């Protein structure tokens, strides 16, 4: 019993932000596992569904867009081009939507037991990453069927693209989940923002179309969006070696030298802002929820 | 429980005001702002007012008072769920407990999954949970139902499992809010015995209960709150008498 006298008196409820999430990573793991379990509860095919759905989507893209609409003529192997951007946007959309709602959704717990509240938005991003995995598998199958060759730089680009969006999701997730406690409008705002995200990034079209119409300066602004850079990195990783003659257009100039560092810095800044806002607002979560 | 025992909960002059917010949308807040911030977008009241106390290791403290007097709010300040507007709360060692039965339980998960999740929420490590799992299930008398989804549990089973997890998390300071009265007689006795055992081993106990007989049995010290203020702090039988006299 003497040992207790040696431990210091501390103020409860004052956490260390994301550091605490790392410290409580076992709990994080259980929270992520819980969400995944609940999602497949009571379904016969279970996890298989998350492979079937994107596979069907890919086949539809291939036939309807590539063959019927003839988009393969303009963009070589359009199905892989489109799909590689879409899976990434799917991840971002799900991660941010769920992260933004996570604090209000878990209010029952937050009001009663003290734990690092950052766990909830971070767990949402991890859950979305788990759902992203089957889509990645389908993408890779599509890639191999259309003559993809993995390269070290390509794989690094894919990893970097995912990392940029994961950081951005956590940062924006922290920001909007805490604001959402005070103004429930922020959920709707996030949904609107995500709807726009698909169109302000080269998912359906190609980056050089933007460059031709906007000129250098505005194209620079367009490129400052980390989502855009992440999509371009994915195109580089998964599509460029399957595109035939269009491969030269796979990535804008200086993607690795300039735009990737810019995207990392912007995402890190958003993460810092998200953490700062969250810590300011979390003090009153329990009474406002 | 001598003067030499270390302080486990130190509360110095804390006050807490709650805002009764009438609006939750940006639109309404904006209109209010544009109209020159007139009227009450929010009315405030004190849930705790200049509350101070020191609780030492091994003490058994009951928070008493009518509904709305601030007992749960005070417990939430000790656990860290809430932070005071003024004053400071400091605690020593791990603080955990049952503010509400089954907070953190998910009805669609099995008892087993819920034990793991809840124990981790209360701050237990993976190794500790594995080590204490059998003991948790045994104490809760759940038996073979441990792999059944919790939504099929009776309310008694639910309570027993929640209490068992909390009690096995073995914190230095254990908080209990109005749950001791929920279970049936034998289980209640078992819980009280377990609590006594933990207190004997040096745990600090802070409970909220309306059952005044039970309070006198379990707690040596009583603290009476009224409208967020401490109006009496002393041996539990005296405070209970005082409260009874007041109610008449
Ligand atoms: N989050 C909150 N927001 C506004 N008022 C609250 C909140 N929580 C509690 N209150 C109010 O504070 C007062 C004290 O509540 P509480 O601590 O729950 O009392 P007790 O547990 O003693 O019944 C009550 O009037 C209650 O309505
Ligand atoms: Mg209460």
C-alpha cells in the first residue's frame, strides 16, 4: 500500500490527444473489431459481400463505360483508371463520414466513462481502411487481368496516396466530430464536401484537361488539394503501366518532387488543426452531448 | 484510514455551471448573433458550487442528496468525464467504476466480447483481462451464456456482468452510481462482500445511493449535497440522521 503514496496526484480528464490513442491501442483494436463484427452480423455471405460488391462495380465500369460509352478510346484502360480513383475516394468518404459522426454516435459512453475520445474518430478511419482492403484486392485483380506490372516506385506511390488520405481523414475527422457535438449541421456539411471531392479530383477525367483549361496558376491551386494528389498517386501506381500509349499522361510533372511533399504538409497541417480543435472542444463534450 | 493514508481524491473549490442550450443549429445561432445577441440563447445554473473535500485511501464515502443535487455530476468530475469551471480535482491512481449499468455494453455482441471491450474501456490491459476473465464470468454467474448475445440477457444477468467487470478492473478509486439497489438480494450481498474485500485491501470507495440503510452499512463517511453545495460532511450515520430529520 505504500506504493500508492508514491504515485502523484493528477488531474483526471486531461489527456494527451493522439498519444493516448497509441497508448490505448489494445482498446482501439477492440473498437475496430467491434464495428467490423457488427457490420457482418447476421449475413450469410458475411465478409464475401465486400468482395462481391466492388467486383460487380468493376465489371460494370469495364463494360458500360469502357466498351459501350467508348471511353477506352480517350483514356486507355478506362475501367482501371476510374476504379483506382473510386476505391480511394470510397475510403475517404466512408472514413470521414463515420469519423465526423463518431463522437455523437458514441455519446452514451463518452458521457459516462472517461477514455481518450480521440479513439472514436481514429477507430472510424481504421474500420474504413479494413473495408478498403477488399476493394484493393478487386482492383489488383483488375490490374493483373489488364497487364499491370508492379514497380517499386509504383507501390511506394500507392502507399503514399493512401497515407495522405488516412492522415487527412483523421485530421478532418477530429475537427468535424468535435464541432458536430455543438452544431449537428456539420454532418451535413461533411456530406456535401465529400460529394464535391469526387469532382474536384481527377477521378472521372484526367488532370491534363484541367491544366489545359485553367492554366498554370489555377492548376497549382487544384494540385494543392491532397485528395487530388492521392488520386494521381493511385493512377501512377495501378493504372500507368496498363494504359498503353496514355502512360506518358499518367501523372502531372513533379508529382513526386513537389506535389507529394505538398500533400503531406497540407495533410499534416490539417491533422494538427484537427487535434487542436478537438482538444479545445472535448473539455465540454460530456455536458453538451 | 488514518490521517497518514495518502489522499486519493482531492477536490478544491470546484464549481460547475451548466448551460441549458436551446439551440443546436448554426442557423439559429447566427440569427441570434445578428439580432445583437439579445435574449437567452442559453440560461445557466450551478450544478456544483464551491465544493471541496479530501478523501483518503481506504475511505468509504457516500454522496447523499435529493435528485438533481449534483451527486452524479460530482462523480463525473472525479472520473474525469467532466472538468470543473473553477477549482481543481486531483486523483491518485486509477479511477474507474460504474456510473451507469452497462455503459459501453453492446447488445449485439456476445457476453465474452463485451467483457473484453468493457474491461479495456475501464483501462485493463490485454494480459490482465485474459488473466481475470474466468473469475469475471464466475463472479457474474453467467456460465454458458457467456457466448450468447447480451441482448438475450435478463436485466439481472446484464447487471451482474457489468458489475463483475468493473469490480475486477481493480482501480484505486472505485465509483458507483445508484446501481447497488438494482440486483436481487443474494447478488447484492455478494457485491457488498466483494466491495468490503476491496476496501480492506486499500481501495477507496465513493458511492451514490438512495438506500440509506445500505449507505450506513457500507460507508463510514457521508457527504450531503444540496443544490450543488456540500451542506454536511461527517460520519455516515450522523449525515443520514440529519438527512432524515430534514425530510420530515
Ligand atoms: N449535461 C448537462 N447539461 C445540463 N444540465 C445538466 C447536465 N447534467 C446534469 N444536469 C443538471 O444538473 C443538476 C444535477 O444533476 P445530477 O448531478 O445528475 O444530480 P443527482 O445525480 O444528484 O440527481 C440537475 O438539475 C441536472 O438536470
Ligand atoms: Mg444521479
